[in-house]
């Protein structure tokens, strides 16, 4: 057939032969391979699910006559995007991390709590943010040696903010509300019992301090007044009005502390306030009254006995009076309820053990705070702050190790070495002269 095509058609026969070759030798095998590939893909597909079959039949079902329905509203592009994209919820702010209070702050807050929890005191303490004021004092570098100053600050605020507390304190102290009319300076110098109302605020704070912290609080007050030179000097500042600012000396407040401690049954317990007062000479001698603001300084010798007796009655009356702000209880009852005498004994024992052996007991709470107050005259405040934690023994051991190595380690110095060599060579030649 090929010869016929070439003979009859000439050059067109070659074209026909090329076409047949292209069809039967190239195109037909390609089509067969493509068909086999499609059959293999269909064999590998999973069988159709009922849902896909229903979807395939759905176009036929729509052709059947059905009841007329409202046309479905086509979804807009934003709706399709929202359906495909998961909706992200706004991230909630992480809760603020709770910072545990320092051991010293915890000890101080627990010690103040019995007084701040009294019915008439609690609302005012909350309004005046007393807890924040305590926290601000505790972080000071001179705390806990300045606990008495913190206490005076807090009590001075509450005494004037709690309704009716100061008039009740004046009545409990057995004093007149004012010094009264004094016709001459000489009369003022003899009226030491009438001057006692001038330090009522400080006496009220001291009474509460003795009920909360025991004799260790009194040691801080005695030490502070003695170091500031307020042992026998009574200063009175003329303010130009009937009110006068009076600062009582230690020789008046000291004996009143002893009487208050006796009424709280804190005479024993390893804290000898009487010996401490005697060392500062606060149990004898006259009081020197200094009057300022009268044009020239005025000085008088004052018999302190009437002022001492008035201050004793003041402190004991405040400790034993059931004031309305206290909710029918007394400061003395708060002291006994906390077994303040036992806490004081533990604190004094830990103080002695620390000073003699360099170790401290595993006391906690009020007794540990009282120990720090008793150690205030002997240890720096940085060491006291470290001792507030229960791991105080490790602090002491590390401090002892540091102090024992001081002075025993030689630091090489090139200049010192050269001098040693030179003098070591010269002195033997001259007989050591």
C-alpha cells in the first residue's frame, strides 16, 4: 500500500505516510496511556458517601415541581470570611502576681492587729490607710529600731480621728481638758500636775504600746529619750495661745512606765526597766523646766513628784478604762489575752542566747518582734532586719565567718614586698639597728 501511495501521489504520498505514522505511532499510544491513568485514579478514589450522593442528586431534586419559597439571600463576602476565619477573643489581662509580705512587715502587722481590729478603731484605720502607713515605715532602713516612732505616728492619727476617743482618754486619765488659766510663770512652774495634760497624746500612745509590745517597747522609748538629752529637761513652747506644747522628760515618763508594767503584770520576764532607768539617772534629780517663746529663755527648777503621780494615773487609767471605741474591753485585757508576759520571757531568753552564743530560738510572731526590739541597742538595724526571718542562724553564722576572717588575710602589695626585701637585706648588716 505504501508503494501505491508513493507511485500514484508522488510527493503527496510522503505526506500521507507521515500523517499515518503520527496518528498510529504517537497519538494513539498517548491516548491509551492517558485512559489507563484515569482508570487507575478512579480505582484509588474512596466510594462516595451518602452526603456526596445526596449532593449529586440535589440538582435533579431542584428540577422537580416544589412549593414556591422565598429566595435565599446570598451571603456577602465578609460573612464568608468570618465563617472561614476563626474569631479571636481579646486576650484577658494576666492577674497581677501576689507579692508575699516581708517577714518584718508580717510581724509588725500581726502585732498591731488586736488594736486595729477593735470596733471603733477598724473603720478609721481603714479610712486613714493605716496598713499602708505601716508598710511605708517598715521599708525604712532604721526599722525596727524606729518602731516606737511608727507607733506614735499611728496612735496620734487614730486618737484625733476616732470619734470621742480623745475626750474619753482625757476622762480616763483623770485630768482636766486644758491646763487652765495660769497667772504667772512661777505658778506655772509649780503646776506640774496641770502640765501633764500637755503630754496626754504621747502617754496614750505609750499605754497602747505597752499593751501591744510589752516592756520591749518601753526600752525603745527610754533609749530614744536618753540619747536625745530628754532625761531631766521639760521643754514648754509658748504658741501664743492657751494651748502649749509640752514634751515630758524621761524622769517623769520612766516611773510611769514602771507603774504601767506593774499593772499589766509584766514585772518579771527578763526585762529590767528599773535598772535601765537608773543607768540613765532618770529615777532621781530635779526637773529643769525650760520655757521658750517668751522673749528670753526662762529656766526653773521643778518638783517632778506631782507630774510623776499624774502621769502614772494617766497611763494606768487608759489601760484599765473600757472606752466605747474599744468595744467594751480594755487594753489590759488585750495584753492578757495574748499572754504578753510569756511572750516577753521568750523574747528575753532569745536575746540573751543571741548575745552570748550567737544563736536564736525558733520563736515566731510577737515574741520574735519583741526579741528584735530588745536587740536594738546591741545590733545594727540591717542585722535586725535579717533576724526577722526564721533563718536567722544562717545569717549569724555567715556574719561570724566574715568577721573571723577580717584581719587574717594578707593582700599582697608589690610596694610592701619590695620594702620587705630591701629592709631584710639592710637591717642584718647593721645589727638590726
